């Protein structure tokens, strides 16, 4: 079982200057009076819960962490001194183009941020309007260049597709622009219409399923041709630039989550904090707790590992659970059908089946 030390930390910053129409993450409009109170509550939670593990990956997500003022960022970075950091740590911070400026980038660099993830989603004015986003090609290029100027070369950019009536030409235009940025990591997400979002309230219709699938494979083909490794269902990286933090999730390793709505996995518990920023500030934290059985842990291991291109390491699986993979799930028929591929060491999805992982999992766990 996963009883080793916990090497990963996620910190949630829920503040945004504007709310995107598709977003169902925990977020509130930025208010400076609220932000400092939130950071004080965050400090208290870290002091209460962190057990002194050596941390290899730090990830500050949101919301929009870069929306914090310089003073608030200094406070946030001071909290990180509470952690024992590994010498080779990866420290990712999410940002958006509008709130990222040279002073903040300088501050990030001085405080050890060595990876930045930027949500751009699309450069199409029409689809930006539908999503409630802004951002010109010129601004994006300028901010990416600024990050590189300060030595932050490890950059991820989020791109979205699957918009209502999106054409192949529009998709290719977005893709070509994102590739022109010369960043080593790209995350590609199909638009989902989630409950309690503006898109859902407005009955927005996303792209038809068959078109969405063809776009997924078009993206995969193009990025592979450009030298990106498709190492996880939605993620592509140049060699050596895979997200170490996100691999913690996909490898089913334990992690701390701090902040409103953050999730933690500390065996035998998976738990989430309250989504209410007000409750969080008032010290009311855990709201959703799942106590895992060994079977639950095995389910998560298989489900999450199959998201990765390399799939499930069979030897590691046996070492963790003292069971052979074939004694837990009946997968041989799916190997015969070439839906799954098996080597001496691994079981993974076959080429062309990443898009239908959910259907494969349903069949495996019937």
C-alpha cells in the first residue's frame, strides 16, 4: 500500500478578476480584504497538517494565483518556507496572461518558481467570447518571452477545443499558434459543460462527439510530429519536461492539498476541503472524506495508471498489492481485441484508444 512519505503539495488560490464561463473550480472574485485573510487561514492549515515530509513537487493552482498583489504574493511565498524542499524540487505556479507582469515574474523567480502553467485556451476571438476569456497573440507572446527572459523555460500552456461549431481550420489555427510559442509542455482539453457554469445556464452546445474525437486524434498526430511525447491522455511534453507533480496523481501516490476545495490523499483517506472560502477562512475545512479499502486503492491505481501512455507497471503493482494484475482484472480479452497492449513489464491502452478510456474502464471493472 502507499505508506511512503508524502512528496507533493497542492495549494489552491481561489481568486479571479473575472469568472470564465466554463469554470466549475472553486473561485471567487478577487478582493484584497479577503485575500490576506485567506492566506492567514492557509498558513494555519499548513502548520496544523504538514508532517515534515521532504517535498519534491509544489503546485499553486486556482483560480488565478497570479491575480494576487505583490504584497500578497510575498506572504504566499513566505508560507512555503514551512516546507522542507528537496534539492531537485519542481515548483509550478498557474498564471494568466492578463495578471502576469514583469514584477510578479521577477518575484516568482526569486522565490523558486521554476515551472509556470498558463491558461490561454484559444486565440479565436469568437470562441474567447463564448468562454468569457480575453487575450491577444501579441500579449501572449510578450508574456511568454518575459518568463523566458527570467530563466523560466519550463512552461505549460493550456489549450481547449470542442467548442460549438468549431471548424478544423479554427482548431489548426489555435494549434499552430500554440506551437509557435515554443514551450516544452502543452495540455489539451476538450470543453466540458459542467453544472453551475455560465455555459450550462445558457444551454451552450459543445461540438458533436464524432468531431470531438477526430479533433483529439488530429491534435495527437500533429504534436507527435512536432516532437512532443503524448505521455498522458491530455498532456504532451518535450523529453524531460513531463509534469512531475501531475505524475504523482497518475501514479496514485499520496499528496497534501491545502486551501479551499483542495484534495488530499493520505492513505487510507482521500478527502476534500470545503469549497466555501468563507467557511475555510473560519477554520471549517474537511467536508468530503473517503476511507479507502484495499480494493478502492487498487481501483484508483488501475484507473489513474491507464491515463499514462506507459500504463500500469505490473511488477510495481505486485510489489504494492501482492497480487498479479490478471488476478484483479480480466484484461486478456481486451488485449486480444487490441484495445489494450501487454508487454512483459506493462499493460497500457493501445494506439488510438486513449479517447475511449472511460468505456475501457467500465469493461474492465464490470
